[in-house]
C-alpha cells in the first residue's frame, strides 16, 4: 500500500476512535445486598437470576445526573423484580460514548429472594404453610 494511503487510513482510524469508545468495569461482587430493611429471620424463597440497571445520559463528557449510583441500580433491580434482597450480586459499570452523546450504565445481576407470606387457617389460627 502506498505511504500516502496508509497515512490516510491511519488518520481515519484515529478519528473514528476519538468519536466512539466504550469500556466496562466490574465495580463490586457482593454476597448479600439490599437497599431496604429486611428481616432475615423470616422465610424467603429463591426466585432465580434477576437483573436491573441504572442509566445516565452524557453530553460531551458531562453527565446529566449523578454518576456511580450503585444504590440506585440495586434499588431499581429490587423494585423491578419485586424482591427483598439479592445474593451473589455482580455490579458492572459500562460507559459508551458516540460523538457528542453517550450513556453510563450500572448493571446489577444476582439471585433474587422474596419473603414467603405465611397463610393462617381461619378456624385454628395455625400457619398452613
């Protein structure tokens, strides 16, 4: 390839890389996490793998909200899946930027737990489950 074309191609690659980039980091691995009060002595059931996120838009590297809100991402996950707490949680941060706009996303993934509501027999007052 001629040198002038090679320099032109390298310049285009550099220019494109300046306008678009993305990266992902693992922020935390948590054994048990919740943003609300939970009675761990009561019985809970495993509802399986749950996911949630908190997304913040960017304009020219300036966020339009509070960044790194791990508690907001956890709270969104709890509310979205109607659960009390998450075990074996993995928290990741992704930043994607296109030209002048972009977004930052904090994703939470783990095992969700929901409280088992105790049902009582109306005649005896004894728990049925």
